[in-house]
C-alpha cells in the first residue's frame, strides 16, 4: 500500500520500456542520435583536413615552378588517407563509449503534488562530475519544448525548464529533459501541476500571478524556512499598515 502511494506521486511515462521505477531515462533513440552526431562530426573533421591538404598541394603545384615531390597527390595520398581513417575509427569508438556512459548516467523524475514530497523536477547526469539537480515547481517560470532536425528524425524532443533566476538569460534554461519520446505529454503534465501554484500559467516569458498556497514543510530545508519567514514578515507589515490606515481614517 505504501509503495502504491509513493508511485502515485511520480509520473509514469506512457512508454513502459523506458520506465524504471521512480525514475525514467532518455529514449534509446536519443542515444542513437548522439551516435550519429559523433560519426558525422568525425567525418566532417576528416573531410576538412583532407581537402585542406589537397587545396594546399594544388596551390603549391600551380604557383611553384619547382615544387617538392611530397606535394604530388600520388605521394601524400596514401599516408594522409590512412591517417584520417585511423582518426575516424579512434574518434568514433571513443565518442560512442563516452556517449554511452553519458546517456546511461541520465535520470529524470517528475514528482507531483501529493504526500510529503516536495513537488519538483529531478535531473541527474554526468560521468566524472555527477550533477543532481532538484527544481521545485514553485520556482519554475517557463516551460518550452524543442525538437531539432535530428530530434525529429528520431522522433524525440526536449523540455526546457526555466526558473525565476535564469528566465530569459542567454545561458539557456535552468534544466533540460533531453531525448524524451513522450515530451509533449510530459510537458502537459508539468503544466497541469504548475497550474496548482499559479493561475493562469503561461508558456511564454510573461509574468504570471501566483496564488497563495501553503509551502510543503521539509526537514533541513533552508529555502522553505526563508519563504516562511518572508511570508510572516509580509503578513505583519500588512497588519501594521491596516492599523495605521484605520487610525488615520478616525
């Protein structure tokens, strides 16, 4: 019974094959997209090197009346091609290993407003330096989805989450949920939960009006203590202002 109540607070992605208990991971299509990007970048670098050598060789042969024999294509073709093939293989293998480790390190969780848990978005990622970030719903100011050419090719998308401290900045969103097949459903779920905190909620950068709502109390949470203190100060100031106005009106 306790387990059922606990799982009820966590969104269950509609694709069971990428669900893992309380957390879910990016789609395997996201990993395949990153593989393709690694291969294409390797080919692009190798192509740039090859055509740079070919262009330099052609210019020297055209302008120099007595060019060095090393500039002739039949001389440099074999070693340059062999070196570039070795580079592509090492780049691809290393990139695939790194990408696999990175994608496997990613975990997402979206906890709804229920029970004692703070409603939040949780993101973990990283290989050498592991980042674990909790983004409470009450701090979220903007939600947007993106799907680039490669994302659309693999049928996935990303959810960008901005908070009050990062909204509109050039550095990008506070957090990003990448490689989700169900990104539109997940966005709608987060918006549904956000509407419990502020009405109406907008998906642009316009300011929205927050409705008063009790703050969930968690042990050892400094943010919650600050919010409680600020609300108490606001209430006291409002009471003092009301009494002053009554005294003046008399």
